[in-house]
């Protein structure tokens, strides 16, 4: 069986004799909030049409997996001085090979690992998690950040997340593809994102290929993303194309608008506080300059109208979760009173119902 597998895979041993046959390309990792490149991932490329996975499988079959991975790592670390300002470089390392002599020797070529992110793939089980923790701690001591790749693709992902506490968590493409049309994928991505936030890690959506996927992860508040839609691998550290910058900025603006309370605004009758008959509740009683002074509401238990103070005002650009928190921390007697939304001059724009705020926050 091994012989049959060897015949189907390319012979990677000549690469170790002529390392120039292994080249690198760099794919941008994009900051979705600021529409700029946050870093680059170094990806190995080989002669012929076979992909990197095939070559690394061939190296493992030939018993030179650590040597080939060390070669790619050595070339990637040599590119760090050429990084644009305020960016990082991600390099892929198999957890099972991290402690091997060739990989450690390649890492030793750059003692200072600041601006380097070491990506550990989750595609294979880790035999000795305790030893891996020690190796990861040594990388952090030299300034490296640690990322866990392919999160959500299987194996013992949550166990590795809990044990290694990576600074970046890369969401597997299987959870990214079609997340804009599949609520289950979006929900799973949200769960991983919440977990990442709890361990102070940044979530990276990997493999963004459509505008819909970009929109979905912008709405989820995912900070970083990469994929062919945002930038294809390039032989150099290429900036984002102008059309990509415009696209990301547009999606970020839409996401901010959707997360703001303006989308939940309900019209309301306004009457001057001196009027004898303010009308059917709810009504906002306003002063001479249009400022809100009181609310005329209906008691849900008795159906009787009553006057209540304006206990909370919000701006249309305020975010939903923050406004909901402010509403629910009011005194109990007014906790579920409507929130008055005002413009920059203090004039009333409408009301926000606490029930609508709660529903919108839960949906996000």
C-alpha cells in the first residue's frame, strides 16, 4: 500500500537538494473594520500542477516531512524584514513537527519572532498536548503570536483551544462557505467567535470568496478575514486593490448601520407639555425647543394612561447591545419604558421599545 501511494505522489526529495524549487506567495489577512491589510500568510508553492497538500503528503511518505516544512519555514522567516509597517506574517507549522530538530533549526534562524504568527493546523490529532504547550510557550517568549488553524474542521479543536489559548483563531472554510445563506453555519461561527473573545483571541474568517460571505462576517463583527474575494496569493506583499478597499468599507458601514438603534426606531406623536389633551399614548411631551420632558404611556396591567419621566435617551448611531444594557439597568419602575431617540440637537426622532432592542440583540 505504501508503495502504491509513493508512486502516485510526487518525489519531493529533489526539492531538498535544490531549495529554489520551493517558492512562497503571500495572501493578505484583512482588518474588516479598517479596510486595510493586517498581515499576510506565507504559502508554499511547488513545481508542476500538484498542490501543497500533495507535496507535504509525499514528504511524509518519504520520511522527510520535517525537512520540507523546515525549508518552507526558513524561507518565510527570511521574508519578515520586508513586511510593510504594522503587519504580521503567518507561517504554517504542523504541531507534530514543531519540536523536531529541522523545524527548531529553521525557527532559530530568527531569534526575534515579533511580527510572526505561528499557525498550528488542527487537521491532525496532537499526540502530546503537554509537550506542545511547552513548545508554544517558548515561541511566545521570543515574541511570536500563536494561531490555531482550521478551527471547526474536526478532531479535538476545542481541547486544543482551551489548552493553547491562541491569540488568533482561524475559522475553517467549511464554516465560512455559504454562511450568508445557512443560519446554522453562521450560528456556529458566532459560537466560535464568542469563545475566541473569552480567551482574548481574534477570530479570522478563512476562505471568503463571495460578497454574501463578506457581508455575513462583517455583520457578525469578525475582526479579520482572508480569501480570494479580498486578495489572492501574490509573490510580494501586495496592498489591497482599491475596489476591495471600497467593498470592505461599504460592508463595514452597512454592518454598523444594522447594529445601530436607528433601524429599530418607531415614530411617535409629540405634544407640547402644556397641551391639555396629548392624545392616545404613547406620546412624548416636549418643551419649547422640542426637547423631551416626559412620556405619556399606557399601563399594560390596567390600561390606564399615566405620565412617566424620560428615563433614557439614545442617539440613532448608538449600538443595540449597549442601549439595551443601559435600558435594563434603569430603576425597576422604568426599566421597560420606551427609550427616547434624539438627534444631535436634542430633538425627538422617535421611540425605541425595549422588546425590540432585546430581540435585535439576541438575533446578533
